[in-house]
């Protein structure tokens, strides 16, 4: 049986995991993975909101800590009490 090769595109996430765009058409078994970055066009008008949204998505992908609304309100109350 001839070894087969398949090219599948995907995305390397900030946590090092890989998300494939499609399922590879190969039988189950050992494989070798070679990663090669593809050039990604940078949007011409990447405003601050888009940058903020992208940063948030990257942090969420790696399980970044985010405060709950209760924690934020508790901090606000602390500021009010100190005044």
C-alpha cells in the first residue's frame, strides 16, 4: 500500500491546538504533522474595536481569566465606600 499525503488547511490557536478546516481523508493511524504559516492579509482598516475583539477572542481561546459582573459590582461598591 502506497503512503498517501493530504494537505488540509486550518488555524493554529494561541494555546497550541490546531483547528482543521476539513476532515483529512486518511485512514486512522500514526501521522506526521508539518506546520507552515500561510500569509494572512492584514485588514487595511483594523480599528481599535476590532483589535479589542480579536484580543478578547485569543484570551478566551486559552482560558484567560475574566471577572464576573458580580466581581465588578463588588469592586465598584468598594470604591463608593472608600469615598
